[in-house]
């Protein structure tokens, strides 16, 4: 066993011992879940060798069933208004006595629809779904119906939910997906205009849509100068539908990332935090495509579902949009930069090379060089190097042991509206300790990253 492996093994034991001590009830619940649920506990982001079970969430905190309190930098992927916002709770409580699902048009949807259309410069009409994946399924359906073409161009490192074509990535369809799904999927690299231009040009007659995010969520890598404008110009030139995935990054700007980077996509897809904590999805865009959703059109897509636009979710979503004013977004963006600067300072102090990148309230920490971090493929190869990957996973588990919960892998950090400056300080103090703990390990497994 190398010295690095030895240190990793010892540190793993220490982190695990603390975790087991903190969370006996979660452990028991996890064991029980094995009996009835495939794979046991739900959720794919680990919190340790087994998952913490949540008792309740509130504001910027998560409380587990063992009585531990965590600063929550995931916020329900990503309820950026924090948990249980009183205005959302009040809107839901007002609607509940009036009914949960009516299968009628409900009063209230008009307010939400108008808010979205006046908020997002490229959106003229919106249509409700009940989650990001379903909204994506319909956006892709609309793009294909509009263009009469089949192929979709996606960007490596992006994730757009679990609908077949949104999920499928070459070289192999994932289990259960027909192999021929891949016939319609093309991939390109983020921030690579030359490579992307070539693929678009060569497939211009077959491409229905190009799907992108404004800031790539996998690693929170911002677009290089002009990349999104370039995508807009190319898609416009060949009549391809440009779809922006705003599911995670809508909250970076009052009008979403399209407004932030001054690009008008044809369609935008919303989900997650847009529901204020309830499962909402939306497709929005130009009327010439959105009319395909109209029940009055003979040529229309099948974008209907029993629960879409239910009045409780619509009420929660409307309250959420009300809360997320331009000022509220400016404040969390500035807090996000405060956190990012703080982490850069911690890394400098402890002598570890790392990059903190992202935009405003959405940041990630990458233990890598500045060059590599702008290239998701190179970055992922580095981050997955044996030793470094394990050290980062243990870093994150050690943070959780100290009461700070983040997403794994790329350590996406979301700064929500209730997160205070003092909680940012607490987070930085925990990070300092955990980075110091992994420093001797990094010296062995990634010596180029430590001073
Ligand atoms: C960027 C992005 N797009 C789409 C989705 C899919 O949304 P949902 O999980 O609501 O289906 C996700 C979910 O993780 C996401 O992060």
C-alpha cells in the first residue's frame, strides 16, 4: 500500500467513525429502507457511507433525524428561496382548502404565466409541466414538431434530466433505452465554437435543437466570451431551435441566464426551484413554437398531463417568483461571491491549489489548475484521478460531519436567500479545517496541488 493509500484509509476510518457516532437513527432507517425500496434510501448524493435522513428543513438549514443541524448549500436542488419560506407556506395554505387537483383551468395560472413572460425577455408564452425532465421532454417534442427534424445537439458535461433524448449520451445508451436513441444524439464541447460550428454545419438539415445551459451546471463553468451568442447565431442561421436549460441557473439573474448573457433562446426549460419547493416545470418561448402546445391547434404536440399546473404548485411558484426580485438575486449573488472569495482565501492559506468558479449564487470548488478548469472534459479526467477523487469525497464528508452539506463530485454550492454572512463564515471555518485535514493526503496523491 502506498503512503497516499495508507493516509486515505486512516482518514476514511476517522471520518466514518464520527459519522456513525452522529447518525445512529439515520443508519437504522437506511437499513430498514433496504427491505422495501430498491437500493434502500432515496437520493443519489451521498452524505456518508449511508444517507442522513431528514427530519425537517427550515430557511438555510437541514435537521436530520438524529438532531444534527446542517447549513444547507444544496437547498433541495435548488430551492434558492430557502426552505419553508413563509410566503410560499401562506400561498399553499390559502389554496389547499380550495382544492388540490381540479382538472379545470384554475384561477392563478394566468398570474404566473404573465409573471414569467414579463420577466424573461425571450418568453412570450409558457406551459406547465411537473418537473424538469417532463418539461424537457415537451420542449424537445416541440422543437422536432416545429422543424420536422430529429437530431439534438447537446454539450458534454451538461445534464438535462432523465427523458430519453435528454439523458442519452454516446457511446452507449443507458439500460432500458433503445440503442437507436443515440442515432439522434450529437455531442459537442462546452466553450468550443470551432468544434461546435463544424457539427452544426455538417448536420444542419437534421438538427431540430441545440440544448445548452447559460452556465454549465456540471462544474458551474461560465460560458467563454461570446459562446452563447455564437450558439444563437448558428442556430438562427440554420433554423435550429435553441433551448436553454434554466432548471438550475434561472436564479442567476432576474430574467435567467438568457437575460444575463443577452441571448434570446427559442425555448427555455424551467424546473426545480421554480416551484418554491413543490414539483413545477415550465416550458417557455416564442409564440411561433409555443403555439404547438395549444389545444386549439390541429397540428399540436401531446404535452398534457393530469396534474400539470395544479393550483397548489402554481400558488407556490407564483409566491416564489414574487420573492425572487432583482434585489433578492443581487444579494445572493453578492453573498455567493463572498463565499467564493472566502474559499479562495482559505485555499491560499492552507497551501492547496484550487479554483472556485461559477457565477453569483452558484459556485464550485475544483482542485485543479486554472487552465484545466475551463475545460470540463480535462477537468473531469483530473478530478477522477484515483486518490484525488477519494480525497475530495472525504473532504466533503468531513464538511458534513462539521455541519455543512454540499453536493458531491463537483461540490456545487448554492447560496440561498436566507443564508447569512455569519453562516458563510461558519462554512469557511469548516472548510479551512477540512482542507487542512486532507492536505497531507494531497501531498501524496496530488503533489502538484499542494505547496
Ligand atoms: C440542469 C438540469 N436540468 C434538468 C434537470 C432535470 O430536472 P428534474 O430532476 O426536475 O427532472 C436537472 C436535475 O438535476 C438539472 O440539474
